[in-house]
C-alpha cells in the first residue's frame, strides 16, 4: 500500500509519586507520543515533561484522553453519554494544548485511551461525539482509530484527517477486528513474526487472520506498547525491521 | 482616574449533580466571567455551558484556575511549589481554551481562585510561576490581581497586560490590602455605600481605608459575588450605579 | 402481610461547598437514613453531621455506598468486577462505621446507590460480592434491595437479614420490576394514589402492575425521595397515611 | 530504657495500576504495617491485599491516614481545620477498619502520613483533633508520633496508648526534633552506624544530636522505609542488629 509508517506509543501515564511505563527507553524508537491528560493517568507535571522530551527527540505529540477513572486506569467501560464523551475529550485535549502552546509544539493527533477507545470503536454516537470534540478544538488534529471502526468513519465525516492504527503483536478476526484478549491466541508472542506481519500490513495492506484468511487492513500507524517486560526490545526490533525493509518511519503529520 | 470599568464574577462553579451560584441571574450585569476549570469547582459540561451562556450574553470569558481541592472548594492554602502552580495553571487554562476554541470564543483573561489567588498575592515565586504559565499558554491573556500584589507586578514583568481588581463591598487597610475577613469591619454591608465607594475607586482611584485614611487604588475590574443572599441585588445595583454615573461598564479586552 | 413499615431516604449526599437534598426537612418523616459515603456523594464532614442529626431524630443509620464517580453522582454504570464491588463496599461501609463508632450509633443497614444498586439487581456475581462485603464488615447489617433481585437472594444465601424496598411513586411491571424511567408511565404523580398503593403493598403485599395485573410484592421499607420539588410534601403525606392506616412506621432494626 | 522495639513501615501505598514500595520484600523484617487508606495513596483493593499479607506474616496492622492529595502523595501541607483533620482521620481509619473486620484482624495502631504527621507534630489543635478521632473510632488503638510532639501529648490526654517513633537513619537536633531534610546532614547514610544508633536509642533512650550533644529520646517503634534503593537491605540489617543485640522485635500491641 505504502512505504511509510508511524510508530505511536502511550506516554506520560505516570501520576504524582507513581511511575509507570518505560517512556525514556521507548522514546528513541517512536515517532508519535500519545500523552495522557490526567483522567486515566498522567498529571500536569508529567504532561509538561513528556512534551519536553518528545520535542527534544523530534517525536510528534498527541493527546491521549481517557475516562475519568484513575483507579481503573481508564480501562473500565462506563455508561457515558455522547455529551459526556464530547466534554471530556475537549477538556483533556485542551489541557494538553495548554502545555503544547507553552512548549511551542503543535499538537499532531488524538488517540482515545482504553475503554473510551474501545467503546467508541463500536458505538457510533460516542465516536461521532469524540470526532466532533477533536475537530472543535482544532480541525488540523489527526484522529487515530481502528481501521473500519466508527471512530475512523465519524472522523472522516466531520472532515478530520485520520490514521488507522494496527497492532503488530495482535491477531485479527476475519472482519478486521482484534481477537479478544480473553482468547489464548489473541497475541503474537514471537517478535520476529510480529515485525514481519507489521511490514506486510504497511506495504501490502494485508494480514492473515487468526482463521487463516487473507484480509485487508490499513496501517498508517503501529501501536508500540510502553510497558511490559519486552516493550523496549520489541520497539527497537520493529523500528529496525521497518528501516531495513526500506519503509520510512515518520510521524503522520497534521491534517489539512 | 478613568471612566470605564469591568465587572467580573466567578461563574461555572457547579459540579456534576451539584449546583452552586446564581450564574443565570448574575450574567446580565457583568462583563467578564471567570470560569472554573474543574480543580476547585466546575466540570467539563459546566465549562461548556458557561462559555455558551457568556457568549450569548456578550460577556467576556476568562479562566478561573484553582488548587486541586474540590472538597475544600480551593479555599484551603496548600504548600505547592512554583512548578506545581505553573503546571496546574497551564492545565486548567488549557482545558478552558479547549472549550473556548470549540465555541469560537477568544479567552480574555485569567483570574486565580481562592487560596491560589491569595497565596500568589503575597508569594513572589508563586506569582511569577502563575504569570509565566498564563503568558506561555497565550501572551494575549490579561491577568487579574489585587493592586500592588505580586501577581500584578510579576505579570507585568513577563509582559502580560494586567487588570487590577477592587472589591466594592470590602474595607481596605492603609497599605491597600483587604481587611481580614476575621475582623468584624471586613465588609461593607450597605449596598448604596458600596456602590458609592466603587464609583469613587474607578473615577478617582481613591478609597477611604478602614482607619479613615485616603488611599490610592487602581480599579480596572470590580469583583461581583455570584452567591450569597444579596448577590443578584448587589450586582444589579452596582451596574446601575456605574451607568448612572456615566462610567462605561465593559470588559477589559485582550492584551497586546 | 404486615402492619409495620420502614421509611428510608438517601441522606448526606452534599459534598464540600455543595448542598443537595432536603435532608433537614425530610428527617422528621423517615425511620432509616441511607448515608452517602464519599464515592458518589457525601464527604467525611457531611457523614459526621448526618449521623449526628439522625441520632438526634431517632432515625436509624445505614451506609449508602456507590460507584467511584462523583462527577456522575454514581448514576453511570461502570464495568466493575465483583472484586472491585466487594472492595468499594467494604471501604465505604467501613468509613461510615468509623463515624458510627464515634457517634456511638450502631449501623443498621446498607443500601447500594444508583448504578451499583441497579447493576447488582441483575448481575448475580456483583450482588454476591456486595452481600459478602456487607456480611464481612458486620453480619448484623441488614441489606436493602428490590424484591426478587439478586441482591436479596445473595444476601440471604450468605446469612444476612434483608429488607425489600418498594417505591410508592413508581409503576411496576408484571414481573415485579420497575417500569423504566424512559416510559411516560414510570411514575405515579398523584401523591394520594401513591399513598394508597404504598399502604396496600405493606398490608396486603399486593400491587396492581402497569398492565393491570395483580402482583405480589414484599415491602419492608419504602423509599422516600430526598430531593425534587415535592419531596417533603410527599414524605409527610406517606408518613401520615401509614399512621392513619394503623401501620407502625419504624426502622427495620438490626439482623441476627 | 527497654529491651524491645517495634519496627514499622508504610505499606500499601500502591494505587490502581500503579505500584510503589517494596512491600513484599520488606514484610519479613517488620512487626507493624502502616496501611495507606486511599487519601494520599492506597486503594480499596490494595488495602484488602495488604491486610491479607500482614496477617499471613503475623505483622500487626495499623491505619496510615493522610491528606486528601493523591497527586502530591500527602506530602504537601494543607491549611485544614482541626474539624477537617478529625473527619478525615475517622473516615480513613474507619475504611481500614472495614477491611480489618473482613479479615478478622484487629487494628493495632494509627500513624498519620506525611504532611498530616508533620503538621500535627507542631500544631496542638490538629494533634488534639487527630487524637480524638482515633479514640472515637476505637479507644484501644495506639497512636504513633514523634517523641515530644503534640500528637503524643494530646493522645495521652485523651487516654490513648502511644508509641514514640524514632528514625535510625536521621539526625536529630538538640531539642529532639529531626534535622530538616533541606540540610545536607539530615540523614545517616551508613547503615551500620544507623543500626548502632537505633540500638542505643532503644536500650539507653539516648542519641547524640547533630551538634554532638547527648539527648534523651523514647523509641518504642523504629520507622523502616519501604522504598528507596537500599530499603530492603536496611530493613534486614536493622532487624538483625536488634536480634543480635538481644532486643526483642515485636509489635507494640493494642492499648488498654
């Protein structure tokens, strides 16, 4: 399909005295940082310092808004209305915009976090609310989402540029959705295989589903995990893999 | 001194299911709304609707950042560092900026809330941090503060436009500071007297202190209280008083 | 069925500077106060003063634990695990137990709040977790729930005493569940009719469903609303109605 | 002075997805665990599991209530009233009591955290409020405090049993207070020296101040740090040091 790809990673999810994620070690390998905005993780001080480090590394900065559930790290679905979702996204993207202004950095994108991301993939009204929120704060922001999800289609329908996110280390269903984490075959454990799959997704727009079927997938940006025992190793491998394959690794850039 | 004045009021301090303040009734009489940003009061939904109403009324919008102390309504001093203060102001002003962008309203000013306002009046390093935060988010924002306070001098030294805030219903010390609320003579209870004093502060830049001395005071904006039994009556009286005295009541406008 | 009934009301849901509910006016008419515990509403100071007032009035005190969602007032369903539910109930009931100890008041009961109550009515594992939490903190606590709900059956299976809660001002389905608030006929608007229905539920254990069918219902305690324009009037009417009908209005008492 | 001592450590300060402290590794060496209660750190799930582990290890359990400042980890002084302090201590101790009941463990003690501990050491009204709160929840609880502090004297005046806490790795002023952390000589960096000092504090009730003066100090319990690079090593060393010196290491037990 294409010969370039973005590597994004959730960053700045530490909070107060609490440290989480291997931000420092992962930064050299990514091109877009999804910065937590204080609802599911992150705090004002962490937001500032994460933007500063991203800027120093030449990594593009995006907002990573989540549900107001610090204790659950934004991973528990909540029955929020589209209005709630709109408001919480405007609030969090705005807060990060404050720090971006202060650092003279332009926000590149928005990627919803955890349960908010998953809920918006399948609920059209939530997806539409989030897309409008992003567009209303800044129409040049790029919205990240699963290919084929409501987030992508709603973002396009309000005129936002989108980036489809793929997962190198996850198996896919025939319909292009991710295999549920409850299944034992949800993940690709072999790093080399994951890299090979990622390259194919980017270059050919194809992936073999968990049922062995060849499916189409648009992969503008690959999600790199920032924690877990092998996060850094995997980040390094995938970056090298792309470079060796002659695929340019670079940020998606701003829309419009 | 001058023949114009701004009337500001803290607005949008309701939270979730909780209502506080007489926003709707006070709006017709003010020219600048200080909108709470979620730390001491306010929430994303209230922020959005408060900006919408301000816009409808032609009232200028500013951010009203406070300490992260919802249970104490931002009224309890906290031993925050200048860095903490910087970060919490950027965060909150940024969050409101998100809603301002969405409503296509330009933020006019920032007024710190409660204990943050009082601490910054007397602590130079806090004042300097807040002034830098405001300037870094948007150098066109006007910073409100007590005349003679560190907030005003630090704001000026980083190049911000400032607005000196005066209180029509409070007594002043000889040095221009407010009489402590712990003293029985802290407040002016007679509304007519308060109006007369306010007019004199604006027009002549003078006020008689609690000790009977004539002191100078710069009053660019008068603080209107949004709650209490007589808030609305007082707001109406002071607005009428100024208009009858031929003093233009209008928002301070943006700096630079 | 019986000639006595308890009247319960959610109390102490104010928070910090925010006031909600007509606690003071409703207290004379109720026999059991469900005291919010700080998660969906309430704060430590409000908890203390609510218990003090309940004690003064001779009203029994119970815990009213909710989801950790202050901004949504505990009304938004959250995808919490049974373990989450167990822990949040132990925490909140324990916190209220601290104030009960301090006031030398014995806690009588627990009534889950809002979305937690509704979720536990239909999810057996959540109901079981809540029942165990209550029993583990104090096996003499009475657990309130909808008649026929999982909360009641799970409470009984862990050996707790239960109290079935009925709603005088709500219509019922044939299966004993409440008519959804989304339907226009969810509520009984006429106070006299509500009183008549309540008396019949208590005395005969019967109610006419929204479809005109006669259904059985166990009504140990009637829920009185503590806010809304007619809350106090309704509380007074129902209390008088019961007394005139010769039905003793008294707290459910402690189990075991 | 005595031939026994308690070793206490702050435990259970993890929160949600965030891990902090080396609880697992430190547990074998301590006799009293100060369990965070959700205000400055800790959450209901962590409270439950920390009590379970303490019980398994035979370690006594106490409450570690802090200021409501998760982002600041309870380390920033806040201008709370004595009533605020009373209420927040009752709430937090009560919440832990819920989990203690559920685990059939008796709470042994209360140790205030961070800024609350430090503020109460020097403000008599705060100390008195905290002492009353602890006594009102359970008069058998032992209150920990700095020797000579208001916490100790106020606890005694309301009839609580107290335990004076000493720090093996901190220098002391002539008046028995700790050398400020801002001074370069605040800490004892050599572990062996710290152990020797601790043994002398317990056995002789004496310590050499930072100015070389011999001062009296009552050391019922020694604070073990649960984090930092050498926390576990130090915990092990001090435990061994006491045992080799023939000083019994055991929990303070309950009062009355």
